[in-house]
């Protein structure tokens, strides 16, 4: 048997009827949802929705004037906002299980070289998103709130609304989480052949300008958060170029390896 026939037969016997695919997809989604709900129940028991919101609000509360607290302008906000934080936290904690269920559903239909491509991307994108969120919470928030409070007039007592704060936090988490996906995007673009490594290096100067424009749009109008996001994106762009070179080398399909070998 030739190498091409072996490659063609790699997925032989893995075909399933359409209805069976739907049943498997339903089972995977149920397992993912069950994982989120189990974590949510655990968080409801300990430490509890209120404590989770207090933890989320800690960077802001620590920078409020002495004696100031956050307020709730809606009747149901003291109940609904902590519940939303609990569900969001449960989803993030259960995310590895959710991603595993997605991987288990699509993996049987992938060739071995495609599995070497997809699995590292799924894992790295998840890790990078968490790193971006953690960077925002532990580093950016403290400096942003210090900067904002330094401009607050003495005649104003800051009492932020809890729903407005949650909306601000989610937008910032999403901005930094997505910004930290830059290396994954660079790797995908290079691996698919849309841009070569040389073109990505040439685009470096334009990306610096683009990073500052994006940071100015998606972050609050303060210098601290804008610089934090823009500089992070620029640094991650360089990481992406380096990672793309390694990734392309180790995730080539058999025919690509044969072509590159014969051409050398």
C-alpha cells in the first residue's frame, strides 16, 4: 500500500450518520452544561455569590474614598448581579471541560496532522485568554482606578453602581482576553498561508499603530489602560511571529513535508 493510500484511509471507518452526529453533539452539550452547573452549585455553597462579587469589586473598593461604598440603583440588582458573577465564574472554571467536549466531538473527523494543529491552538487560546483576564484584574485595574481617583474633585463622593461596574469589568476582561489572543491569530494566519512570516514582519510597524487605535477604542479614556493594552498587543505580536515559525514546522501535513523535502 502506497503512502497516499495510507493517508486516504486514515479516517476510514470513522463516518457516522447525520442523526448520530446530532445525538453525539447533544450529549456533548449536555455534559458541558452539566459541568458548568455543578461548578455553579459549588460556588453557590462556597464562597457564595455575594463573596464572589466582593472579590470582583475589590480593586475598585480599595481605591474609593474612606467610608464610600458601591450602590445598587435597581431593586433586583443586589440579587441578580452576584448571580451573574457566579455563573460567569462557573463558566470560566468549567471551560476546560467545555473545550474538551468540543474537542472530543470534532477530533474523530480530523487527520493526525490536523489534530496536531487544532489541539495546541485550543489549549493556547484558552490559557492566553485567562492570562489576559488575570493581567487586567491584578495589574491594570489598580492603576486605572488610582489614575481616575486622582482626578476626582474633592466635592464628589464616588459611589459606583454595581451593574455599571459589572458591565465595565466584563468589557475590560473581554478586551484584554481577546487582545492576548494575538499570537493565536498570527499563528493561524501564517499556518493557513494567508500571510508569510516575512509579510508579518513587514507589517510590524502598521500593527503598532493599529494596536494603539484599538486600545483607544475599546478601553476607557485613560492613558493607563490604553498603554497597557497597546503595549501588550505589540509584545504579543512578536511572540506570535516566533510561535508561527515553530508551529508551521511541526504541524505540516505529510504531503507538505514531502514537497518541502523534495524542494531542498
